[in-house]
C-alpha cells in the first residue's frame, strides 16, 4: 500500500483528518483496527458543547471555533453523503446545586457578555428553578437554579460517522478495516510507514488518531505522549415521547441526559481512569446513572431500558490533547488524547493537521498540546 498520508485510527478525528486531507487532493490510506467509528466516537452521546468562556488560550479557541462552525460541518457532510447527522442546537441546562456553582455560573454568563449564537440569540443566562421548569416541565430535584447555555448541540454520532466514512470513500480514501497497526517503520527519525498484520504500508507522512491505543505503537510515543483509556458508561432509555428538550447536565457528577426526537434518552456517564481496556458495564455504574436520571427527571422511572454500553476515551496526564509533530519523528503528526472533546473539535483538528502537513505550522499556538511537553504546563 503506497499513499501520501497514512491515518491510523478510524474514529471521528481520524475520519475527519482523512476527509480533510483527501479534499486537499492527497492520496490517503486510513487504517482501523476494528470498524470505523465503533470505539469512543460511537459510544459518546453526541454532545457538541463549548468549553469555559473564561478561557482565552488557543486550545479554547480551537474548541470554540469548532462549536460555532459545527452546523456547517454537519451540513457539508449531509450534502456530500446524503446522510443527515441530525445536528440540532438544543441547548443545555447546567444544574446549579450550591452557592459556589451559582457564583461560577454568574461569572460565566458575565464572561460571555453580548456574544450571540449563530442564530443571533443570547448565548447563556441563569434561570431560577421556576423559570427552568417552565421550559422543562419534567425537571425535578432540589437546585438553586440552572445555567441555560444555548450553544450546546447534539448530533447522532453513528449517522455522523457513517456520513464521514461515505465522504472519505467518495474522495478516494482507501479504508482498511480490521487492520491493526503493530509498529512504526522507521529510518532514523523518519517514519516510512507502519507494520500491520496484513503487511507493511508506506507513505510520505503518518497521522496518529488511534485514541486510547495511541501510545502502544512505539516506545517514543509512550514516552512523549502517554495516553490511557478512561471508561465511560452509558444507559439508553426509551419513552413514547422526548421527556426533555435540552441536554441536562450536572458537572460535579459527570452526569448528563440527552433526549432524541424519537423518545430515546442517553444517560451518562462515568469517568473511570483505572479501567484499563475493559469496556464492559458494571451494575454499580448503571444503577447510579439510573438513579440520577430518575432524581432529576422522575418521569423516566417508567422508561424502558434499551441497552447499556461503555466507551474508552483517550485520557492524558493533564487532560489536554496531543496535537502536533512528535519529537524524534520528523514526518509523524499526533492528533489524539482528546478525552471528552474529540467529537466537538474534530473539524478544526483536521484543518490543523492539513496545515502542519502542508507548511509545518498552523495559525494556533499548540504548545499546551505539544507531544513531549512537561506536566503541568
């Protein structure tokens, strides 16, 4: 297999990079150990949400630009593939349970200032419990209020991933599924390609988007960009009609609920840094998620349990991604370790990878995401 670029990993970031590079006219081979989009990308709830409005660093800039432009990304994929990712800016209710969180929410709304959504609406405001329940009649539980964020959106991740895959194929990307990369092929600092169970694959450049498995391909990767799996468990419920309109979240519990238009409700999630590569559900986690869901939306006590699953997010020591050239590997770019932000930031990450391959630089300061960085930075 000969290509201009090899992309390792077929999740949301890998597929987005392959798509962007193929649009630039490059010959791309994407190698996926299983099936495209069947790991953390598929397992997530499909939430596209901004980061803290207090942040002004370039990683926050990447995140915010991706969130503000996601409707265009989804529309482009829909137009090119014929598959609608069902992007919907549904908004989010961040539950406020104590005075400290109320102060944080107030400061967040102040930091947003006069900025508006692409539709021209105020981005966020703080609601009393009574005002919140006027918008969400099924919302219950003791709370001081709600931070209502209008920029938060949802997308159906299986449809988004399917659309991306179709767009890649239409642009000539060679996708090899069931093709596990076992090692890098190197000549000094130059990466010639990769060794797979099907044979060697070579290219002028290689992009690593292998999620939780990213550090396992070479000792240099383990040294310069340690990535570990973080298990997140999800419970899927079904109601005749959607019981909530907004994403409901409680940051202290890493908890959220996302309702689909067909009555399905995703309830998540755990954040288990000691899970290793175990992606099975546990009774304790499922019981906790169910109890929280019923506590804040009691009508869900009558919901049907459709299924449970777990995904392995790629975590890093400082919770920041690895994005950029890897020290000691001259033509090798990492785009991994995105933890909870991979789905949201993938379109801009793909643009950055394309810029790095073409010119060796990009418009963002990537120091805080650089492979080989010290912790903390």
